[in-house]
C-alpha cells in the first residue's frame, strides 16, 4: 500500500478514535520492501523479493493505553482496531502515566534519506556479486572446504505517525548487507569456521579486496589454534568482541530497567562507573552512520548525549513514560518494540583513541586478544554483570600478535572490567544495533581471568 493511501486511512482512524471514546490516540504505519538472495555451491540457492506493511493503533482511556495492529486497511479494520484497543484499556492496570505526544513547535517532522543508489539492488547485481564473491573466497586458500552461507539483503521503507494532538511524523531508511561464512580444514584435520560482513547504502561501494582480506584473517588465522595456560592476562577486546560485550549488558543503561530494579545502575547517574578512558555516546545524526535518526517514535527530537562520559555515568536513556516517572525530560529514545514503546539507542559511538590496533598490542606486551565471544545469553547475568564466556583469539607475545587460541573461557564482571580499561584504540568499526549502529574500536584492559589448559 502506498504512503498516501495509508495517510488518508490513518487520518480517518484518528477521527473515529476520538469519536469512539479515546481521550487521545495515535496511528503508525510501517512499510518495507526487501530483496534477499542466498548463494550456495556456485548457484543462486534462494531469492525473494517482498513487500510488507503494518498499521498500529494505540489509544488512551482512563490512564490506560490500548494497542492493536493490522495489515489490512479497510473500513472493517477501523472497527477492529478501535474495538480491540478499547478492550485492552478495560483490562490493563498500569499505574504509570502513558503519553500521546506532540511538541507544538515541531508538529510536522519529516526526514528522508533514501538515495538513488537503492535502485541498483536487483537480481542481476546481487547474483553477479554473490557468485563472484563465493568464487573469490574459495580461491583464498586450498584449505577452504566450502562457503557455508553467503547472503545479500537490502530493504527500504517509510515510517509514518499521525496522532490526535497534531503530530505528523515521517522518516524512511534503506540499506544493504552482505554476510558470508566458510569452513576450512586445519593440518590436524580439525574444522575451523569464520566469516565477515559488510553493511552500506550503495552496492558499488562494496570493496571486495578489503572484505576478502578480513575474511581470510577471520578464518585462516584460526589455523593451529589451541588452548592456553589459565591465569590473569592483560587483554584486548577486539572491536567486534567489545561490541558484543557491551551489547550484552546495555539493557542496564535503559531507564525502564533501572526503574524496575533490574539494573545495578539505578540512582547512580553522575557517579564514576568506568575508566576515564571510556566515553560512550548516543549520536542520532552521527555523520558516519548509514541511517540518521532526527526524532524518535514518540515524536521527540533526538539529541547527542554521553551515556558514559570519561568514566562517569552521565545519563540513562529515557522515553516519555520513564522520563515522567523520573521527573525529567525524555532523551528522545522512545522506539516501538512490538506493540509498545521502549528505550533504545540510536547510533552508539565509543569515542576512539589515537592508537592503532598494533600499538595497543605493543603496549600490552604480554597478554591475550579476544576476537570472538560465545554464549552471550547462557553465560551472562545481565543484572549482576557477571559473565563466563567461551572465546577465541590470539596470544600477545613480546608486543606482537602471537599464535591463535581456542577452548578457553573468559570470566569476570562487566562493571569491574570497564573500570580496568587502559587504552581505547582507533580501529573503529560499525555493526547494526538498536535503531542504528554501534561504532566501537578495540580496547585494552589491565586484567581478565582466563581458564584454559593448566598443562600448557
């Protein structure tokens, strides 16, 4: 369904919602067009081109917010949406005030960032690139047995919100991603696996040589890996591993988690909680981000803010509901999650340092590089901060990257680890996360407990 038809339907829905008995109400429409392709054994193994859309309604009655969604936009759907949302209001018992919002000075919000580059995403362009990339991966080394998965995906679509207070909010986005993984046989007959990813907005900007160089390191760099001696090590969380590590505990920085007693950070805004080397910001309009986010899903303008500022816990992320409960203003981080609104980051940015990855290794002298963390669900207590995770990486020997290691476990506490950061690198990468991306470099910590093989 086109956006104009959806807008007309939403306007009628809002008017009928007020007549139906809702004190305030809001409709949102999300559409998405996508293309996805999988390559396997020199062929296009699957291809899908799809278009989906959904409309959600929420209405406020007697302090309760009722929700309902549909993918059909007709007269019968209006009655369905209003009736079910009203029934929700009748059975809910949320003691915290709910909000339909509109800033009188910012009623009409519009931000489009779709470019002509999206039109390049076709069956032909995907198949040519995918088949060429699979062949190039297999040619990297004779030890590579197969490319187990290679997928190319793109999507684009608008997001429109209209409410009874006068808000008219529109934004859109697009993007393309490539993921590939392969396996190889080590000299001892063991099987190693590894891969790489790329995200962007223009398929012509994909640098295959750069992709293959990292892919080769991620896969063939594991050859000859074995465990290491148990002990306490200086450690470098490689950029991707640090992203995984922080993401596993990031829920503690959301106001709702704090207010529900599910975060040890409750009441600690303004306190030092990390090394002064660590600054993490929420940057909605980050210049390097693929998708900028000038306003959230509640119609609140977003702003750049430090979450951790040189080790100080500067602010949690708030939406309208949690901000009202705290007696402050929303930070502009209210985004739709299912039927409700929850806090999410926009573009998270760990402020990089000046040292390259090799310089971090040199500064460590002796220690370990952590490249892959496993068991981020089973091995993490997100509330206490305790973790015990399987990991892979490399030893650091005489200030140089040494042999690969595997079959080791790293354990500790998140809150303690972030206080031991010695240095932050400059090797920043971006990974899709939350409403946007997570930009992070590698970090060096003074000590971490490693369980390995006592006999080595």
